[in-house]
C-alpha cells in the first residue's frame, strides 16, 4: 500500500472494488482512501480500512470497477444544459415519424417563442433534403427549427425564417450559407452559425450560445432573474456530467459570462465538476482582443475553475461541405470548402496566442483545415521558440499521410471523439462516407494511426453533438470497424480508451501530475461503476453505469 498523510482518519474510503488506477507503477488495488479532497492511500481492503474513523464515509463498490473520474476533453456545457429541454430527434426517420414527434412536442411548450429540435439526421427523409415546405406541412403556424447532430446545419419553417428576417436571404461571412431556392426565397436549410443564429435567437436562449456565436458578453447584461435562470441551465448541465462519471470538463466555447456564472455557483454551493472555459476567438476579431483571454486566465486559475485556452473554428463539417479539404470532395468535385480564416490570418493568430503563453484548440475537420492549423503551430514555434505548449487540433476527421507525423513533432494534441465516425455509434454512414470518398477512408478518424505515430490522443464526446456518456465512447472506440476491409484498423483497446478519457485528458490540461490517475497525492476524482469493466464483453459495455461519482472527495452523484 502506498500512503500519503497516513496517521489520520480518512474522510471517505471506497472498498471492495476492482481499482484500475491508470498508474503503471501500481495498476490495480482493492480500495482507496480520501482526505481533504486528495487521495491518501491505495491498496488492499484491510490496510485501507485501518484508516476508517467514526465519521468516515464508506462506499462499497460491490466488485465494480473503480477508475479515475472521466475527463471530458471537448464539450459545450451551457448550450448542452439548455438543449436537455429541447425536442430530441435522434433516431427519428421518415416524414410521418418526424411529423408525429414535432406535433406531440409542440403542445408541451405552449408559450415558447421558438420551438427547437435537436439531433435530426441529415438523411431523415432519405435522399430528399429537408426544406421549409416539409416543416410547414408539419407545423405551419408556429416558428420551428431543428438542428443536425453536428450543430452546423439547421432547418427552419417559413414562419421562423420570416420572424428572423432571413426568408429573402442575407449577406453572410465566409463558410456560412442561407441556402436559396429557385423562387428567390430561402429553402429552409441554414449552414453554420451566422446563417441560423437569427432563428435561434428567437428561442430566447441567445446567451447560452454567445460563447460559440461571438465569444462576446451579453448586451444588455441579463437581469438578476435571467442570470439565475442561466445558473440553473449550468447546474442542469453539470448534473448531467456527474451522472455520467465526469469530474473534469474542458469546455470548447466560452466567454467571461460563463466563468462568472460558474464562479457564482462555486461560491454558493461548490462546483460538482472542475471546469475549464476558453476564450472563443472569432474571425471578425482583431489580435488585441486576445488581451481578454489573458485577463480570463489571470482571474480564473483554481483547481475548480480555470481558463488559459483560446478556442477557434477553422472550418465547418463534412456533411454540409463546409469542412476544408486538400483535394475536392468525392461527391462535389469542384469544391474544397471555404476556411473561416485565411492560412496567413491563422498563422498570425497562432503566433500571437502562443506568445501570450496560452493554449490553442482549433476545430479542424477537413484535412485542409488540419494542415493549415499545423502550419500555424509550426510558425508559432519558429517565431516564439519551442515550449511545452500542448496546442490542440479538435476532431481531425480527415488527415493526410504527410501531416500525421507532425502532431508528435510539434507536440500537438489530437483531440478526437469516438462517437463521431459514421457507423461507430449514432451517426449514419451516409452522406459522410461518400463525401469523404474511399481514397481518403484510410486516414479518416485515424485514432490508431495518430497514436502509433506518437501523438497524444485524447477522447471526448463533443456533447451535445453526441451523447455525453464516456462509457458509450469507450465502447465505440473498442468496437470500431473499418469501412472497407483494406482500411487500417483504427480501434483502441479498453485500456487505451480509458487512458484517453483520463490520463490523456489530464495531460491535455497540463494536470497529469494531479489527476487522470488514482494515486496518493492526486485529486480525489473517481467513479465507481456498476460492474467490472475488464470482465465486461465489449458488446455489453453500454450496460455499465456509474453508480457513484466523487469529485474532490465529495460524492457528486449517487445512483
């Protein structure tokens, strides 16, 4: 048994578990002891029970796995919390099913200024693309919009388009599109945030999207009542995380307002998860606005609430042809996508952020975007000197053979999402696999290829784009199958998948010396599962549930 601070009674002990520490020096144990929010001992049940005092809380794992708390390395807390109240359309197929779902939902929200659906497949009507006319047939009199799972495309009915003032189109920035029909009116398909922002703003939830849409602050500032409602949305999102075993969140949109709301919750009752909120830099900003990112980092830097990161979008997504490719799309041979920044603009940004000592995380889905972002990181190293920067590329849905080794060479983290490959979990194969084309399949969602090339690969869900559950992500990673027999196997082992949600998540936020493992002296962030994960068949992993989540030594969720 290894002990730190022995000789004092533990606040909490977990016994009778299959403890998977993720610490190579001491990989397994039976029990864990916690005091003052820190792990003080790991070992056999008898030795840990010696640390039990009259008020020590005892948690019996009943033979279930005890693992480090999951670190969610890419998610959207505020909008995810809000969307828990929206109409969920995942798995709905065909016009009749869509009509029933929407018409059943509408009466439950009689006073909503905009009805919003989430998670509808691009292929909900088969090969026919959704238009406002389909939605008008379903719901003609009330404004309605619905988002694809990736949150990069929405469809709105005519009433919503009229109220938002975009039925006749509008001039938008690069990479955004209001799809127009032959009649000179919007078809109802809205690609990227500038296009659908005016529609979503009618839902009265514009503040939850600010960290994504503008990176700016609410204007006017919310009333005390509105602020309280926003804190409740945050609480809802945090509670959803704890019930899925998550103890740390690396949020991927942000502004000062989100940090302030979380700080208010922390002051009132303590946070149930540790949260990192970035500054979201948009392409209409100027480099001097990075001073705000520096202020956010200075002001919030505790174990519970921190910043220190700049989040950027370089491109869109494959399904709406807004991801940026090196070679044209397989099903649109005259088009490579339009970047949100020019390559030189991004180089200037990367150099400026890196010079301030901050971390950068960039949404880069197409291989053209991935290359441009790596070029920016390389330029930052040349300009500012090499340091342990751990800059990140988010998603990397397609890459090229020549860019694979650059991740390790530049010390760049590959932040990837096991639920995202079509066919791995909820996303259908089409239209994505045809858009990518078989020639690029071998280097699509190439987790194993990047890991074998020495990259740090960190896993996450991108919730609410995909279900938040890390166990479902682990199952998707372990059971991943190639789209063609000739494609390389990109799956991860169980241990590698667990590490990508724990050890690598800690590394991604420069915290590998204090979390991501169960080890004396480390933060007491752990989760007890309903059974032994190592003895569970891959096909049955989804049946495992967190039964107890502990963050900072406090029980934050109990089934």
